[in-house]
C-alpha cells in the first residue's frame, strides 16, 4: 500500500512539473513564431495579397456581369426577331399560331 501511495505522489509531482515546463515551452514557441511572423513582414504581405485578390475578384465579377448582360441582350434581340417573323407569317387570324408551309411536291 505504501508503494502504491508513493507511486501516486510521484505521478502527481511529475504531472505538475511536466505541465508547467510544457506550458513555458509552448509560450516560448508562440512568442518566437509571433516575432518571426512580424519580423519577416508576412502580415503586411498577406494583407497586400488579400487586397489584390479582392480587386481581381471585383474585376472578374464586373466582366461576368457585362458578358452576361451582352448575351442577354443578344438573346432578347434574337427572340424579338423570331417572334416578329412568326407574327408576320401568320395566316391572318389574330392569336392563332402560324402553320408551316408544306414542302413542295414533285
């Protein structure tokens, strides 16, 4: 029983000392990483790249919107020509669809 108690005490002391040393080492690594991040100018470069990406995305969005608008206008014009041609080819009855001309017989 005495050995089991000594084992428990030793484990508790080892845990406390290990956790304290681990936390200190973690703090050292975090501090070193922060200095490296700021010292290398990575935060500034990251901001520049982010701003450039945002500008490129805006330009791409404007280009897509312009292209889609142009395609929509072209489709609208083609549809207007098609419907205008269909209404003039009708057989005189208002509101009735036009019948296609039969093929010539030989």
